[in-house]
């Protein structure tokens, strides 16, 4: 060779850094009607994209997205930077003190997507939620009782409209005075597809808990910056 460069089996120059390309997987339909999986690097261009599976991470921000009203709980395609605003309070949503001895509504929060693209959403939505509970006073037990996960949209006035939900009664207890984490996964069926046109995709997480007499507890939803503690995954076109 004219120069002293050599190549390896992949065709790259020795010591050349390789750049990893993020690939999106789509369900596509070819001209002959064949439906197949296709990545963004596929050289066989499809006739039309049938649908794509997307994941949106649940995050909390200080300066919110204005849609109807300011939305500080967001669905984002990538997690926020791990040092966003240098504010650890963005890593969770915490309940008020739990003192009820029967099932008590502890947290309910709706997350809003900032994506303004018109998308058709249908099928199953996979929702993962990381929840922590702990005892803060007394000698009894704290009970994580029920987690309800929903999917829908926020309209232009800021109102949440649910199109599918599922709940998971949980027998989960702790006497720990440090947060004990529990991750819940539910598949929510979207019976009637809906469009995000003039709306924004949304997800709702609701947590129920209770405590023994003379005991106080607290719960939180984990949304750590730089990670995907809680997220929604769904098919959209």
C-alpha cells in the first residue's frame, strides 16, 4: 500500500474508532404486502411504515412545557441529563404523610409528552413504574396497596383524557425507615386507537398505600435523571 495504513476484517482502518449508530425498529409493509421488522439502517426501503415502537421516560423538570398549562411531569424519548439543574428533588415525586389504616390515595400524577407530531396510537402500552415506600414514625408496618397505570392524552386546555388503564393490587409491606423500592409492570390495552393530533400523549401513575395504627409512612415515584426508572412503551404510527 502507498501508505502504511492497514484495515481489519470489518473494513475499518486499524485503531479507527467505531461510532455506534442508534437504530429504531419499525413494523413496515412492503409493496407485495409483506409485513416485516425494519431498522433505521435497513437498505431495503419499505413502501410504508406501518408502526413504530417508542419508549418515553417519565421525568420531572423545574421549568415545564406549556400545554394548556405548565406541565412539569413529562414523557421524554431520552432521560434528562443526570445533573440537570443540580436538583436532586427532580429524581422523584413524594407523597404527603400516609396515616390511613385502610387503602389511601397517596400519589396521582399525569405525565405529558412534548411531541407535537400527529401519531396514531393503538394496541398494548407497556407501562413500568418504580415506587418506593418507607416508615417515618411509629413501630408498625407500611403497606403498598395498589398501583394504577393509565394511558391517554392531554387536550389543548390541559385536561387529561384516559383511553386505557390497568391496576395491580399489591401485597407489599415494609418496616424500613429507608426507602424500599418496588417496580411494577402492566400492559394496558388501548381498545380504541386514538390520535395525538392537537393533543399530547399522556400517562398516569396512581399509588395507594396504608399503615398500621400509630404509624406514619410515605411513598414516592422514582424518576431519576439519567435513568429510565419509570417509562411507557407503545406502538404508534
